[in-house]
């Protein structure tokens, strides 16, 4: 294995770890949201405003070039955040999460057109296993009613796929600016909802934590990771996020997840882990064979 191939192998491993960390931080949203008593869209808006300020401080001098990929990423990001909040208001949380994480399916279908990344049989097997695991995980909470809520959750899944594709399109540039612009757009859209009431001091603490630790920091890490992984990996690995929510609840309040939730969670984690190891080992093996 030459130096270039070894760097590729190491960057893939590092990026996978970054995606796992991003998902773990995103999963804290359910914990932080309990600290906040405010309109959901106002929460999303203020969270994005704080996140935008946080990301801007990290970037220092953002490179806003208004490229198609940058604008596509910003619009996809804002759509994802807003429609997910709306979906949670109109349908069950389980439906909203499950349908949002159909994103890998759309990436698998359209990735070849946007980023010229083809989907393999292993990828489709992983997507199928993940989807089955997610259904089992949420089986007790799924609801076929509230179709409008389900519709917005599907839109959230499509737009999340758009975020991954748009950021991957900017792998040779700086994809984080799309997230910055998306947060600013989300903050502006939610301004009218902020004046219905004012958050308490405890709510402000929750908002600050959400904007920095739960949203800003993980997206900074996510933008770094997407330079070294495919768009599909950037949507598949983060599916561990909803699996972590009941784990945080168990650790904090001692509520034990149900039997099917455990089975589904094991399937999801197993499928994502197996595919990640397969990809990393394939790169290493291929590099060794060529050396």
C-alpha cells in the first residue's frame, strides 16, 4: 500500500468516526428539547440562528460563491429542518423520524446523477436491512393516519438526501457554507413564530446547547466527513441517531426500550457497522493487491 492509498484508507476511517460522532450529537436533540417550552418552529428558527453564529465564528471568513451546489445545499438544509418540525407537529415522532431516514434510498437512486456515485448490491442490502430495522424499532408508535404529517416527513427525507448530495458536490471546496446559509434561511423563516411568547431562562440554556452542541458542532464535523465518504454513507451511518434517543432516555430516566425496539436497533447498528467495515476493508485490500 503506497502513501496515497494509505491516506485514503485512513481518511475513510476518520470520516466514518466523524459521522458517528455527528449522529451521537444530533441524537441529543430529544434530551435538549425537554428543556425548552416554546413554539416548535420558533425553536427550530432560534436553534438555527445560534448555530449560524457558531459556524460563522468557526469559519471566520465564509466563502459565499452562490454556486448551484451551495444554494441547493442551503435550500435543502432549510427544507429539512422546517419540514421535520412540521411533520412532528402533524404526525407521530416515530413516523417523522422513520420517513426522514428514507434519505439513503433517494441518495442511492439519484447519487449517480448528482455526484457520479453508483450504488452496489451491498448498498441496497444495507438500505433494506436498515429500513426493516427502523420499522421494527418504531413498530409500536407508527401510525398510518395523519397523512399530511407523513407527507412532510417524506419531504424531509428527500431534502436530507439533497443536503448530503449538495455537500458531497462541494467535496473539493468548502461545503460548510451551505449549512451556514441554510441556518440563516431557517432563522429568517421562523422569525414570525418567535414573538408568540418568550422562552424562559431554562429554555434559553436548552436553545444555546441545541444551537452549538446538538446542531452547529455536528454539522461542522459532518462537513469534514463528507469530503472522504460517499453521499450514501453520509446518510446511512447517521441512521444511528434515532436509535440513540431511547438509549439517552434509558441512561437519564431509566426507561427500558421495548423488545422490538432492541431488535430493530441491533439490526440497524449491525447493518451500518458491517457496511462501514466492508468498505474500509475493501479499500485496504484493493490497495494491497495493487501495490
